[in-house]
């Protein structure tokens, strides 16, 4: 679909990694990677693969902590998500 910001570039992150099948809290797989899919009653859906990266909240000079987070990389968007 059309988005306001440029897509996330994994090559720009030294801490990016794909979440593998068999890792904790992975209940669905696409090949060797942990995946997701959500379907809505009106027919829209999103599908993709989970990744993990480190999230820094706030300004780095303030010593805010960084934490690993899992996010989704959409590979398919239908109907209202287009």
C-alpha cells in the first residue's frame, strides 16, 4: 500500500535479525522464518514475517535503555490495506 514514511531498511541496522521458526512465541512458520497472517471479516488481510531489532526510545544522550522488540514485515496487503 501507500505509506507516509519510507520502508524500514534492515541493512541500516546492525542489530536487525529475522525471527526463526521454533523460537519462543512463534506459532506459525513460512519456510524457516516465523510468520503471521491476519484476516478480517470484510475481506482485508495482511501477511508477513517477524523480525527483531533493538528499539531506543528518547534521546541517546539521556541514557534511555534499549530493548529488543519483535515487529512484522508485511509481504502481502489486501483490500483496505492497499
